[in-house]
C-alpha cells in the first residue's frame, strides 16, 4: 500500500514541488540561522590566546593610579617558571578619517597599544611597526578610515595631541578576556612616548596597563606572581581568560540564534499553513482512491499511516534540499555581513540535525489533520460520483477564534493605565499575540464575510471579476489558509513598520521640540562623550547667546516615603533650558532653579508629583579621590516627556555637589545669526576630530539611523515568510485550476477566450493575495499599535500608521497575486474543452 | 436540396484519430447541411462519430480535412464563415456570439446562479441581455422562481433547462445539443425536448441535436443516421416508431454489409 501511495506522490509531482518549496525554505532558514550563529561564535571566540599563563592588573584604591610601573614587570620577568613578562601599554587613540573627524568602530580610550611579538597580533598585510613614524592599524579601523599599507595615517591621541605616521601593517587582534580591539599599534618606544589616557597632562608618562606572563605551568606562574606582588594587584589565569572569551562567543551565538530563530519560527508558521493546505488539497483530490483502498480492506490506521508516511518522505526530501540551501545561505550571509576582521565559518552537525528535525516534524504536524480526514473516508465514497471528504465544520474554529480575539483585546484593554510595568507589558503583548492568532482562526469566516458581500457590491457587468470572486469564496477554508500564510509574514512586517513609523515620528517630534531649528549641535564623534574643554571652547565662540551642555550621571531619588530609586540625572545650566534646549513639560514647569524636573514615566512609577519634596543622593569624590554619598533636598518642579536627547531627571548644574561623576556628549548652542554661528563653530572645532558640528536635522538622522537599519534587517528576515506564502498561493491556484478542468472547459466552450480564462485565474489570485494583504496590513498595524504601546507607553491608537509601507505592501500583494497566477493561469487557459464536456 | 436554406454545412468533413495501426476514422468525408429553423437530430450507434461531427461543426474540434461553414443570418449573407481557417480566438468569439450549446451533463458553472449562467455568453461578449426576450425564454423554460439558485440547488432537469435557456438567450445562429436528455428521466427529458421544439417553432431557432433516443428524435424535423463516420440515411418528419424501424433496418444492413465486406476481403 505504501508503494501505491508513493507512486501516487510521484504522479502528483508538480503539486508536491510547491509543498517542497515551503519545506525547503523553512528548513533553509533554520539551518542558515544555525550556521550564522555558529560562525558568529567562531568569529567572536576566534583563535584563543594560548601563549598566556596569567595577566596582571593593578588593583588600586586611587583611580588615577591604575597603571603598572616598569620595575614590576622586571621583577615578574625574573620569577622562576616565567618565560616571558610583557608590559602592555594602552592609551587614548583614534584614527582620523579623510573628513577630519573620527570613525566609530573602535573604543578610543583603549584605541592605542604597543606592538609585540605575542599572539595578540596577526598581520594581514605589511609588517609590524619598528620605529617612530610607523604605525600598524587594526583591519576594521583601517577599513573605516579608508587606509592601507603605505598611506599616511593621522591619529588623535590623549592629552590633546595627535600624530601622523606611515601605515606599515594591518593586523587582526586576538583579545584576552574582556579586552577590546585597539585601532592602532606603535612600536614599544613610540607607544611609551605617545600613549596616555584622554585627559592626561602632557608631561605624564604612564606605566603599563597590564602585564602578560607566559610560562609552561600556569598555576606555578600565578602562584609565583601572587607571592611576588602581594595585594594591590590582580592576577588572572590564562585559562579563566579563555573561559571568558568562550562564554562571550557563546553569548554572541546565543543572542544571534535567538533573534534569528524568532524569524525562522515565523517563516515556519507560514510554511505550516502552506504545507497543511497543500496536503488538504492533495488528500481531497484523492478521496476516491482512499475510499477504494478502504473498500478493498485497508484499515483506517493504514490509510492514516500511509498519508503520514507520505509526509515523512516529503519532509526528508525537503529537509535535504533545505539543509544544503541553508548552509549555503548561512555562509553567504556571513560573507555579506559587515563584520570587522576575519570571519570564521562553522557548520556544526547540530545545524544539519535541527534542519532535518524541523523539516520532518513540521511536515508531519501539518499533514496530520489531512491524514485523519483521509482515514475517515468511507468505503462508500468510492461508489459515489460526487465523493467528498468529511469536512469539519468551521463553527468550533470560529468560536475559538472569536474568543481569542475578544480575550486578546480584553487583555490589552485591561492594561491601559498610565503605569506600565513589566507584567502589564507582557500581558498586553500576549493579548496582542492571542488576538493575532484569533484572526488566523476566524480567517475562513472572514473570507465569506468580506468577499461574498463584495460580489454583490461589485455588480460588475464583467463576468471575470464575478467568477474570480466566487471562486475565491468557494472554499473559504482554503482561501483563508492561503491568505493566512501571507498574513503571517505581512502582519509582522506591518507591525514592525508601525513601530518603526511611530518611533520615527515620536523621535522626530521629540528632537524637533527639544532642539531649536537654528541651533548648532556639537556631538562626540565616537561613543557618546567628550571632555569639558568642548563646553568651554563652545562658550567662547563669538555670537553664542545660549549654550546647553547636558551631562549625565547616576543618582538615587529618595521619595517622601523614604523609598530610594536608582536613576539617571542630567544636569545643565538652568538658564539654557528653554533657549538652546527645550523640554516638553507635562506638569509643573521646567524651571530648574525651582527644583528637579522628572521624567513623566519615572514619576508615575515612583508615585511622585509636582511639589513633592525629594532627596537626591549622589556619589561625590573628594580631592583625594575618596567617594562619599551626598544628599541634596529638592522640590519636584515639573514633569516632562521622555526624550532621546535628555535622559533621566533634569537638574541645574548649580545644584550638583562637587565631585559627582558625569559625562556629556552633546552641546547645543544658539546665536542671533544661525549661519554665522555654524561657520564660527566649524572653524573653532576644525582641529577637533572628536567633535562633530551638526544641525538639528543631522542629529535627527543620526538618532534614527540605528533603528532604520534594524527595521531594514527585520523586513528582510520576515521576507522569507512572505516568500513561502507566495508558494502557497501558487499551490492553491494550481490545485484549484486542476480541480476545475471541466468547469474551465465549459467556460471555454461557451466562448471564453484563453486570455479571458487567464484573466479570471489571475484575478482570483489577486483577490486571495489582496485579502491576505488587507488582513495582514490591518492586523499588523493594530499589532504594531500594541507593540509601540508596550515599548513606548503611548496609547495604542496613538501609533503612526506607516502609509507608505502599507501602500507598498498592498501593491506588493497585488503583484504577488499576478505572479503567483502565471503558471496556474496558463494551465487553466490550456484546459481541454472536449475533455471537459465528454461524459466521464 | 436546391432551395434548402442551410444554417450550417460541412463538405468532405474527415476526422481521424491516432496514426498507423491505431488510426481511427471517426468521420469519413461527410457532406451535410442543417436547415435553418429546423430541429435536426443525429442518430447512430455508439462510436459512429456523432459527437465528433458535432464538435467539428461547432469548432470545438479541428477536422483532419474538409470544411465547415457557418452561414450568415440569411442565405448568401456576408456573415458566412468557414471554420477551418480560423484561429482559436476567432473560433471562441464565434462560439460565444453565434452558437449555443447544451451538453449531456455538466453544463453550468457551479459558482454562478441560474440567471448568471444564462447570461454568461452575453456577459462574456459585454452585451446586455434583451430583457423582453430573456423573459420569454425564462418563461418558456419555466425557471422564473429558480433564477437566483446555484446549479447545485437545481435538479438535473432544471439544470438542463437552464442550459437550454443559456443556449437560446443570445439568439445564436445555431444551437448544438449533444445528448441533452442523456442524463434525465423521461419526464424531465420530455420537458427539455418540448422546449427545444418550441424554440424552433416559435423563435425559428436552428437546433442540431445528437441523441440515442428514438423518442427524442421524434421531436425533430429531420433525422440523420450516422454509421462508421458516414451519413447513411435520413428521415423527414419522423415519429419515434419510424425512427425505430429505420434503426432496425440500418442495423441489419450494417450486419449484412459487414458480412459482405468480410467475404470480399
Ligand atoms: N480523442 C480520441 N482519440 C481517439 N479516438 C477517438 C477520440 N474521440 C473519439 N474517438 C473515436 O472516434 C469514434 C467516434 O467517436 P464519437 O465520440 O464521435 O462517437 P459517438 O457517436 O459520439 O458515440 P457515443 O454514442 O458513444 O457518444 C469512436 O470510434 C471513438 O473511439
Ligand atoms: Mg457521443
């Protein structure tokens, strides 16, 4: 019997191919996910340092003395069992790009180091630096600055210095433990001369940042080093450092895997709909055959097993192709990914195993319902001409769907207060997902409910549209399944587009409300902060009438009830708030001279109101570097909307006790003549590669860029689900065209031209696709509304509808409809009239 | 047949299936004309080529050789068309605008209501049905209260009557009906045949009908007898009895003929 079934499968090859396509794409996505995350792990973990027995750090109370004097290295070098003791220098260094500003790939505070022969460096071009005037660059940093061997590189250094040197080599770096990749490496003497912390005085010559010890016996080396150095130093073992990197690589892989798997799951879900739908159709078409099998004595279980065996075979075949494709895709993705340094490729056996598992399980699960229905075919069906499969009614499904939608909406509604906590956020999100699933369940009823009235409304004299619509509602379950597969991917795309649009709009409104249109903004080129000299220099620029230099740090807010909350503060000149920088006040006012202005969300969470007396506790360092808590009593002067540019609670600079650590990376300046001010600022900071001079819109672009990128990536990843669904549309159409050969023949005989038949099928396809599209976009925008509510605590309907994305999606769906119909329409147009009207 | 006003005619119509040993000649140089405003029945044993003849006449099938003419509205009119030279689209248009069809079964599109099925050829042509005429037709088939039902909600006889109404409503030059009563009981069959008869008498419709049933042939103005792809006999003003007689005699002739051919070989 199995053989009969498999032969049958071969006879249906064309129809099977589309199912396979869905399995293949789903599996390929999962496998590619695995390959990418494994490769990422290999890349992050990279080659480990094997030449490191121990690493010595200074553990000092005094934050200004964290470096290690050279004599310590010499003492360590003499220890028995230590074959090598190398002092590593570290200092502020960043490559200046052609535009005179810094790049953003490396962390400038640890951007410079000294070249040595250890495993830290692997040359990918040229040689190591040997004398003054030579420098080697890290691969990623060199690429960002557009420099290669032989070029002249300008390096910004600590203590307000810079250096110009010839690039003699390009290297990749092998970090130990939590080390970061440096951007530049000088020879030992030059490094000693040039490298120092950012704000170090020019005459200070720091010692080593750490000392690397090598030796055959790690434990002996550590013991000897600890005995020699005593307290004040920390000795880390080489193996623990390797473990740290191992962990880091695992974490990286895990993060990537989880994120990608979420998308793969979406693609698989679309796949389940496509596969299940195809199996339903395949089984329906063979009802007679099952009846015959039953009539000649096959038991129900045998029929069921035969269908499931079919699914397993399909799953295996699909998985095999999918695994191969997935490995290829994964490796390709690693190649295309903008990863600095050398990329390692890895394909673990797990990738293959998971691929097969997913492929077979998904196929079998999808086919299970069909298998059960096939087994329920009565032997009598073989004798009837109009044999139909027993159909489950839609009632249960619809009731469940309605309940899910109602429940989901209720869950979201229940959380609507202005206080969103972790658990209410989770509840709202689960509600949204529940409602989303509910819509999938009621989709067949919606088909009837939406498309059938449409046939009445569109009293088109043209039969094409009418017949297409009728055909689409003919089997609501099938149309719904096809459209649902489309809806899954599309609704998520639209949800993210909605969140993206809302974020963009909110941020745009925020930045535009916070920064005056003609303000000149100074921003740190790398990693957010710059030193106080920028503020003083900016204040000295002629024409400045207002200057805000917000700087942030940590504090505790102690409410009237005595409960303390950790939070951020941002302090600035009270006079500048309202001129160079503005806040959107929701209660009280923004006069910092009268007290603290709290973030609205924080105030709600802490239960604080305008007029409340609170105490702010800061950690303040005295001249000797000793840190003590200092409390400042203050009134809550106002509440404000959160802002991308101003984090936490706003304070007057004057309120802050001395010695509180705070950092800022932006200065906002306004003047009487905006253009003149900008020119003056640009001139003043021309020699400061670490300071960018921008206007408001540039700031906005920079703030928006990261999530624009993320959104783009999300769209690409969700695209897989949409592609799978398109195969579903092709499949549904192809199968329904095959089912309708007779009907199409009669249609042709009565005078429908081939072109007309093609148009009818195409229109049906467009109707199905648009139905999926409208459903997907509608549900997606609502889902996005809830998502932005959960993320931003905006009201659900305060979302911004991404009109452009929606229009593009809808047009895309129409196109999908046309493309999906290409083959089925041609097939339909070829319907043999004579065969159709022949009686059996 | 000098004054014979034909609606459709065929000359030397030959249709062969397959090739070599397996070759079957379904039609063998058939010359035939179907009178305008007449109900012509085609009879003959199974496999004699009745359906093939009709399909070739209707442009549904392409003959191996020979010609088929669809005459103009009146004799000698400019609307005269020869089918064999036409491409698929032209044939399709011809079928849509100038022919009507009633098949043995599976006539109607299941998603369309009776009314929509009836007007489908007109819809396809982008023409509006002549309401008065459509009413006459619908009245005649007695389907007034069934117009908004789907085919699945109609009985077999009702479905065939819908098909008849559809074939007539566009006032085609000729209606082809292949065993229109084949799937019906005698009562429903009689309804359909009575209706076709009335369309000829009252609307001057030309109808060509293939049938196995001598009673059905009794409704015709003229019966053509087909055997082995050749028209072997014809009968005017037939009654069921005369048709039956003729069939019997033809069968004996055929038996005799076959024997003699066998002897000659
Ligand atoms: N597609 C085909 N391929 C090969 N032979 C065919 C084909 N269609 C018909 N024939 C043959 O042509 C001959 C005439 O067939 P046709 O269908 O015209 O007979 P018929 O008179 O309509 O018979 P019936 O009364 O059974 O419907 C038969 O011998 C048949 O086997
Ligand atoms: Mg026949």
